[in-house]
């Protein structure tokens, strides 16, 4: 009888992909609590969210941001392409600087936000949450510029917290002392550091080729030992970004290209970023639509609020005079540092713009099995909840 | 008007450009028309071919918009032509004003069904035709907006018209309006030259076969003004000249042989036009009868939102129709046709099936081996067009795809010419020997000569996805084209192509309505 050939079935791999730092993260993960981020495995929590949160605010922390989408825009028209894409004037961002940018569709609705790293007038890197290659190719059509998706070529870690500068010093990156917020430079061949982050605190992001990520991690990890360095997951980071008043795609606004329902888009003006829309720089995508909203006449207002009590109010409905429903909380958390119940909330105009008083949040509380509803007062805030001078001090101080 | 400052500048001196200019001039506006070619007329020109006056591209008037003709006071001497659907077996069908008989005078078995279908289609077409006399409806302002009320009134009028059709006809219109000409026609009459003629008329000029959806609409579009086909005395150039003389009499400054470098735009508003010779012409509005993408290019892609550019990049405008002009050394005779019958519009589209088959090769970048032909011998009606004894034969030939595999080489053009002569020869034996001069214009030539994108008659396919509120594309259907003061006024704008003038007139009216001229 002829021997049957044994075929080992092999299918296309399914499920999440490991980042170059997964092995390191998995080795120290007690919680084994993972999430998917742009197709990659990313930690929600590694130890406990409380430990990780306090490490961000009191020590130093590492977060793997390799899954972030990264696009390189190069060529003679690179700056023109980016100025066509985003609402702010890219020509005002100098070489070796980073800018927070937003970009819109033709109706002025936010497609995504991100950070723009400028190497030179002809060379930029754009980092963002959403997959953006086809959009960037369309934006660049007719221009002399090349778009390269660097998402799986460049890895990065975010080093955040008051001792983050000390960790870098310890790791041998002495050059970093003179870096101001939003500076970025190549500190060693193939290692770029930017003084950026998503925590509102002192912090840096370190960018390396994919294959060099684990070596970088090891170097920082060894240096961080007596500076209290911990690895963190998304949950602790999310608390800090709400404290800093930063908005998150898919949470505080719906990236309009991904929204299925009508009227889910929001403009930068409605999200409180009117100052980032530079009407005087020439045409950019959505300019004509945004002009209609000039002078703060958006349909909605995304605001920072302080909610009475201590029950985190994520998703709570908001009322005017306890009666009229005027909005809802998009991100809410109890802030352990500020000791208040903070949130970002979307209000329907004119609430949040002309009418800011007598706003109430409807909160559901569960008291040992018994649900109760409470209306608690809401105070609008115009400054980030967490702001500390250490975040901006140059050179930073060792803590 | 001397000097270089105008209220409005119109790009292109085709019938739409001239209509737009004349319409604005009638409102007391100073207008300058810029034409790249040395002569006005665009697709409706008469040119000299070996001493004979041939209609270069367009050769008949189907659809001249009555509102345009009336408001311009066009003086045109035209002659209504009958149509002959040629049959390979010699039993040609003569179609005249909705009735069909065999060329020998005997009754056509489908005559009654044809007339009923024709009457119904022209009735529907007339109803839909009222949409041509203004921008497509838009309700985006919200139902409480003042501007929306006018739109609602227009829709109401259409709705009332629909209602007045009666239940049976209204149902029928809604049943067929988005469907295909093949099914519609063959549901009523048997396949043959008569069905071939109707289905070929439904697709002529377009990238579609009779089985393509939306071809009932394009047939109705063709029948928009009752379906009468007329031959202008003095050739198509006389039509262009009529438009021109109205425009000139209203003080329009028409400049030919002028090349545009780019539009001058400041603060998101059109300021004028920079010519290649360095001259700047100033105006508060620029109306472009060029295609959408060409207009974007001269304005600069940077002035448009990414989505708008994407829509123009993806506009369907694959030209499929070539023009072949002949000078014949003597009078051609068609087997089975009287001399008087030969003077009509001669259609070679033997059956609906043949029409569909002729389209198939075009899909794969090939020309039809058995092309569809709409031929006319204008010199039979107007002997002044050709030297005594000689004649001109003008043929619109489908399908000759714009993007022919291997390109429109000398060989490919010879092949096209050959297949046209061979096809004509089947109906007029020996006609090839009469040809003293010929001229072949492929869609590529037509694009080069007139700027029509893809060499497409209508600048953008008249498909369901590119008409009315989405002509040429979503967000730009009401003539305003991104930059303040920039408007589309050509065939790519609503209602579309044919020597019609409605797009030009509508665009001019919109410019006035928008108040951009102060």
C-alpha cells in the first residue's frame, strides 16, 4: 500500500500580532489582560491599574506604542501635502519639532488627530490612531511627494512620569536635558527621542527601527531600576490622558471615515480646537465647511467638566436645569491626583458655549445590589485638570 | 469691450460656453470668452475637407434646448430629417415622426407597437425634460429654508406632471426609467433594424450597450425634445455661428487661439485668468465649459478638497465614438432606398443584439469589427456644401474606444476606416470606390481638438450615477465648483451633453443668482 502523504494543514495566521516588545511585556504581566490595538497585542493592565497610574504620576513608566500608525511623507511637496491635510499651518513647525495636528474631510469633520514630526521641509512623520494610508495617498495626488507606511518599520515606547528624564540620563541619553516640550532629535544613530506624550506630565517617546525595540527596552529597563520605572497598560494611561484633557479617537470623537451613521462627525471647532484651524494659510481640506463655523458657532461643544461626588460618570447623560437633556460624558474617571470626579463631555450648542450653568449629570449607583439614580451638579472647566510645571521645565529636574 | 477687466470670463467657445456668455451678457454683464482653438464652435464646426464643407464632429441637432433657443433668439435654418434603419436584407425601415414603414412603402408588422412605444417615451422624456431647464433639485438647505421652497415647487411641478400621466403611465415610467433599453424595446417589438435603431440611439456616444442599466434614461434624454432630428442648413458651423453672433451682438468679447496658463485665485476666490503669454484677464467669475478635471487642473488641484479631486479623477468619461468624414466623387446609392430616402439619417444597427455585440469589444479595448454607424449625407439636402457632383458623407461610428489596446496607431486608424467603408459597402455597393478623401477622428483626436475629456461627447458618461444631483459628481451639481466664483458650464454639468446649450444657460443663471458678480 502506498504511503499517504501527510499534509500539515496551515492556515493564514489569525488573531492579534505581537509587537517587538510583546515578549518583554508578557514576561512581566501578572494580569494577562490584553487588548487589540491596530491589530497588535497591547496590555490593558500588566499589574494593577492603581500601581500603574501612580507610577505615571510619581515615578516613570514605559508603554509600548509600537502599534501606532506611522507614515513618512517625503519629497519636494511634503510640506504642501501636509498643509493640505491638516488644519494648522505646518510651515510654522520648525525642523526638529513636533506638532499636534488634526485633519478633516470636506465637511470639516475630524478624520483623526495625531502628532507630526518634522525632520525637514521635505521629510515628515505622521503618527495617528487610524489607518490613513489611502487617505494620505489621495491627499498627495497631484503633488511631488511620497507616502510610506512605516507602521511596522518603526517601533516606539512612551516613557512618562516625573523621573523619566532621570531614567534617560541613567540610560546614557545625556543630550536630552536641553530638549524642550515638542522637541525631537536623533540622540544616537537610529534612536530618536521626542519630548511628547499622552499624560500631560514630563515624558518622552523614543523611536527606533522595529528590530531594535527590545534592545532599547532592556537598556531603559536596566537604567530605570532605582527611578521606580514600571511598565504600564492602556487603562492607567487613559486615566492620565483624561486628567490632561486629551481627546481620544473613537471615544471623545468618532473618526468620520469610520463612522457608519449620519451626523456622527465633529469639527475641530466643536471639539474645542478652534485655535488649531488656521484659515489664513490657504486652502486645506474642509476649510470652506469650517469657515461656516468660524467664530465658535459649532453645533456641539466638547468640554471638561467636574462632576460632584466620586462615582466615575463615563457615559452619563447631562441635563440643563435637571430637565432638558443636553449632552453626555464621553470619558469620565475619578482623578486620584486631583481628588475630583473629572470627565470630558459633549454638549449640544448653545449649552457648553453660552449656557454653562445649571448643568447636571445623571449617575447610576449600585449600593450593594440596589441601583439608584442621582442628579449631581456639573461644573465646566476651561483648563486641563492636571497641570504641573515639571511637565514643561527645561532642563527637567530629577525627582 | 476693450481692456482686460470683465464681469465674467467663459472658458471654451463651444455652444455651452457661448450660451453662458450670451446669457450673462443679456443681464448687462461684460463677458469675455476664451477659446484655445483658432475657431469657435467646439464640437459643432464645419471644416473644409478637400473643397467640401463637412461637419467635423457633431452633424445633427437632436436636442437644442427650446428655452435656450428662445432666450438667445437663435436664428437657425434647419431641416427635419427622417431616419432610415438599414437592413442587411434590403428591407429598410423608414422612421418619421414616430411612425415606421418599410422603405418600399409596405407596412411594418411592428408599426403600431413602435408608435405606441415612441409616443410613451417622448411623453416621459418631455416630462423629465423640464428638469433640464434649471439646476438639479437640491433640498440640502432644509425644508424651512427659503431657497428650498423654490426647489420644492420645482419638484412639486414634476410630481404634478407625473400624477397627470395617469396611474398606468406613471407606473410604467417608474418601472422603466432605470432599466435597460434592450429589454424595454424588445418587450414591445421584435428584434431587427427598427429595434436596432432605437437601442443604438439609446447608447450612441456613451460607454454602454443596450443591456447596460440606465440606457432607457439615455434614450429618453435623446428624445427630450420630441425626438426630432434636424439638419442645420449651412452645416453645423452655422449653428456655432448663430450662437456666436448672438453672443457678439450682446457685446461678448470672444477671443480665439488663446491658451490659459492658470486661473488667478486669491483668498479662495477667482480673480481672473492668466494666459500663457503672460496677460492677466480680470473677472469676478470664471465659467468653464471644460471637463471637471481639466477645470481643476487650471485652477490648481490644491484649491479643491481631496474628496472633490477624487470624484473628478474617477469620473466616467471613456469616449467610444469616432467620427469618419468622407468626400465622395459622385452621388452614392443605397440599395433599396430612393434618392430622397438616402438624404435621411441612415442607421446601421441591424438589431438590438448586434448593437450589444458591437459594444462587447469596447469593454476589452478593441474596436467593433461590425461598427454601428449613424450616417448622413448633408450635401443631398444642402448642395452648397460640396462642389457640384460631389457629396459628403458624415459618419458617427461606434464603438471605437478611447483607450484602444495598442493605441490609435496609423494602422488602427486605417483598420477603423476600412471597417466603416466595408460596413457602408454592404448597403451601398461600390461606395468605397467613390471615396476621394476621408478623415478619421478617434476619441483621442476629439479630446485633443476640443478638450472633451476622453473624447466623450458628453464630457462625462450620462449614467445614473452621473446625472441630475450627482452630475458630474456629488457636491458640485449646481455649477459652483469649489473656489468662489468658479463655475462649470459645459456638458459635464447638468443636464449634460448634446448640442443643447442648457448647461451653459443654467450655469449663467446660477452665477447671477449667487450674486458673485455684485
